[in-house]
């Protein structure tokens, strides 16, 4: 074997990455589940045979990924608890990459339209298939009613708008689509709020958005996911074309 360090294969695995893999294996095997508390930092370091700084670094990464939640203090209630919050990591990553222009907003908008259209078709089938259709749509119905208030600021309207779309995505029953859509909305939220003041007539725009929301719900009440998908796609692209 050559002694040239540039040609010699070198394993450059950081210690905290080893810890992350071990935690992943524990979760996959079921030996660790959401709600379980990890051992204290010192005990975890001894158990894994690594340094406490490496454990601390791994815990910070796991918290950023939405896998653990750490609490300060002393005693039995301190330390890290396993959670399952995938949207934390996905949303944060998208926001950062939008800021670096690594993810173009136009592509995020297009992705959102594709996912939400698919969610509407799925939701339409769920409404048509069972007697619980009204219950599935109830959260979105309440949000649309709240959006009819004339006292809402653009920011308040936007937050209700976001909640409306996410309520429908959740009702569609695909957890991954719901999480990704929430992350997409979070990533472009700043852009949308910055764009609203540039609209020539917010009152007219908001009235049009409410009509489109109502049309989505009307189609879904009939179990017509295809029409709801068409309206959602037009709704997303029209707002984007006005604010871009």
C-alpha cells in the first residue's frame, strides 16, 4: 500500500455521526420510541464510549432534525426526550436554501401546486367514499368562515389562508405530503408577506382568494377531487403571477 496520504483511503467519520447512526438504529429497532428520555449526557457518553462534547454535538444535531427536545435543569425531568417533528428540519432547511437562492421560489411554488393538487384528488376520494366527509372538511370550513372577517390585516388573512390549505392537506390523509406542504408554505411565507403590500388592491385580491377557497370546498363536498385540484392549481399560480 502506498504511503502517499492523498492516495490512501481514509475513513473520516466524525464521532457525533456515529452517535447519530446508533440512535437511528435504536429507533428503527423499536428500542427507542417517541416519548422516551435519553440518559443524561455523562451516562450517554459512557454508554456509547465517546466523549461528552461529541454527545453534546450529536444532541444539537438531533434537536435541529426534530428528533429530540432538550430541557435544562437538574433531576429526572432534565435531558433529551425523543420526539417526532419532521417538519422542523425540513422547514428550516428549505428556509435556509431559499435564502441562499439554492431553492428558487418559482420551483417551490410549482412543487406546492403539484402536491396540493394531488392532495385534493385524494381528499375528494376520501369524502366520496365515506360518511365522515363533513367531519374531514370541518376545520377548513371554520377557517374559511374566519377569513370572511373584514377586519383582518393581510398578515392575519395569510396565516388563516395557510391554515386552510394545511387543514385540507391533513384531511387528505398523507402525512408526508402534509409535512412537505407545511415546509413549503413556511419557506415561502416571507416572500408572500413581502409581496402583499405591492398588490394594487388587497381588498379585491382577498375577496378573490376567498371565492377560490369556497370553490375548492364546494367541489370537495361533492367528492369531486379533480375539480378541487384544478381550482387549487389555478389559485396558486394566479397569486404567484400577481406577486412575482
